[in-house]
C-alpha cells in the first residue's frame, strides 16, 4: 500500500453516442489524499465519465494524465494496471466465498507446489483490513455481511490491487446512518494512505462531511468546480438543475379531524410487535427507523403482502383481520415498494402497461383491454407529472429512476385511491426529480389523499411529515408532532 501517486487528471474529455453528446469538454482532477465529489442529475454524464476511467468506454477526444504523464485507457485491464478501481453501486462479490477469498480473488497466495496458502491469505487479509481501519472476520462468508461490510470488502479489494484512485458510485444508497459513518471512517483512512477518491452521490449533505472539492456536470457539460469550503447546498443544487429549487413545502397548520385508517395492535411472526396508530384523511404520516427497525415489514403488512398474526386494520369503519393485497386495493390502498427495480416496475413492459397493471378491470371490455383508453389515461398522467418520455409506449427501463417513480405513483392514482404507502420514494433519484416527487406527494395530500411515508431521508421526513413515528426492533418507540421533531430526537428514539 505504499503509494507515491500524486494525481489523476482528465482534460477536455468528449464522448458521443449516436444522436447523444454524453460528455462535452469535461475536465476533472483527483488528487492523492483527497475526496473529489462528482455530482449531477441523472443523464448529466457521471456514469459515462466513470466508464471511461474504468476502460468500459473509450473517449472520443481529450487527454488522461496519470501523475502528469499522458496515458491511454482502452480496456478494463489498462484501468486496473494504472491503479484505478471503481466500486459500483451494485456489489460484485461472490456471496459463498469468504471475505479473504473475495479480496484475494485475482491472486491467491500459493506455495512452491502451487497449492493455496490459506494461512498466509487470511493473515495478509487481516493485516490489510487493519491498515485501512476496519475490523471484519476474514473467514466469514460475504453472504452473511451487511451491505456496508460488503462495500468495505470491495474497497479492500481495490487496495489489494494497489489502487491509487478509488471511484465510489452512490456508496451510501442502501446504508443505515451508522453504516454511513463507518464508511466515512474508511474513506478518511484511504486519504491518509495517499489514495484519491472520486465520490459520486445524490446526497448533498454527505459531500460537506467528507469531500474537499466538488465538480458538477449537467447535460454532459462541466458546469462548475468548487472547493467545498467556498460553496453551499443552494449553490450546488442550482448548478445541478440550472435553476433555483425550492425545497420547502407548505403543510396545513390546522389539525386533521377525520380518521381514515386505524391500525390496532398488529403483529407478524417475523418482526412486528403490537403496532397501533391512526392515519387521518389528507395527512402525511412519516415513519423513520434504522435498518431492521421494521418499516418495510410494516408497509407490507398493512398492504397485505405479509400476513398479520394478531390485530386488525380499520379502513373507513370497516374492520379487516384477514386480508391480502387484493382486499387492500379494493379498499382504496396503494403501495409503492422501496425495491423499484426488483418489485416495482415490470421491465419488459412499456409505460402504459406498467401504469395500468393494477387496474386492468377499468380498461377491460368483453375480455379485451381497450388500449386506446389505456393510452389516453396514461398520457394524462405523463403530462400531469411531467414524465420525461417521448411516448407512453417507451420501455420503462429506458427512463431515469425519478421518472420511473412517477410512473409507479401514477399506477395507483388511476384508481379511486384513499391511502398510499410509499417506501423510500426518493431513493436513488437525482435532486431535481426528488424535489418534483416530494412536491407531488405534498399536492396529493392537499387534495385529500392520506400518505404513509417510510423514509431514511431525514430532510424528506422533516419537510413533509405532519406527524413522525419512529420504529426500533419491530415496535413503535416514539411519536412526534411536526413542530417538536428534531433530527437529534428522532435518531435518539431510533436506537432505543
């Protein structure tokens, strides 16, 4: 890990795809012992720049300098040989292998007979992890690790491969606050070991904690390069979206009077224990909890995905003890999952088909689907929610995360909906789309829709929620009115 590296510089990089100028004269410098944040909305060019560094794409124009010497990166091997390691958002480890086996995967230590020297492998792995400041059981299977621990393994692989530059792509998107703090400690240790970090994230608050400088891209162009100490959140947001973004949302000051849903002592066999609360008409009820607290399990139990073992749910005076998702849909309840890719969108369907899926009876006539009606209604919601697409016939996987989320919301609003349960609705979307989604949720509540908002985004929680319920260990630990809730008190309640 002895590292004399000084800097990696990209100068005037240009990359064009058929009909799309993905990068237009973009420059960036990553310095040893420093964190350089790279920010921009989806489609800004961040992924293209990363893939050029990783050798997955070739640049069309421009220069790459490694310690002031011009180099070519024509393939992934060129990138790795230079000491550039990309830790992607999607973890690429072998689950059934141990920590040590994954870290030393490309080069197992062997004896004179060519047999793997397991003792040396695990001893060397222990020493490596201690040097970057993290404590893991090197003999533990990766499948048994948390997401943050798996990311540490990915980073350790990078160090073992003599990385001088580590690129981290949305590394905290699936982490709890405690895991994020652990990752930040590891990043500080990487800096001390003279490694340059390029840090890509949508979370602006993170870069003020760990970054030294920040570069913003928009529509493939370099918009700004700033020292962190000389900028602010408002300036960076304006750089990213090209306009001033208002992130405050007006909520009713009067109390809500009509109870629409009553959760009565519900429990599940696996997680939930005697959960009770009321939901009012037009209210946004926020839920917060650390990983494992039971928020997602509660969302699925209310919606009927998971069976409750005890208790009941009242909706508009009707008591339900045994129910499934169809029961809830008929009672005007919708649900948007936190796993947009795995459980939300249907990848092989277009926007129209994805939107109409839970409501086919609305479009059915004589056992056939009225596609003209489908198209008419889907286009109305595409226009209403400003979904960026040329057509409702476009494959949903071709949309950005924010636009996919708008489609999933539209899917439920086609129906006569009373309540919508939103689990991490702004996860993985850029700041512009995030603000649009939050404004949309706020407007829906103003129109009388009741919202159960499960989120780990503290800013979303505090700006939108009328009440906040904190969960810990499958139970409700505390409830706050919006006027008394603070970030410190919420975190305190989440670790009871």
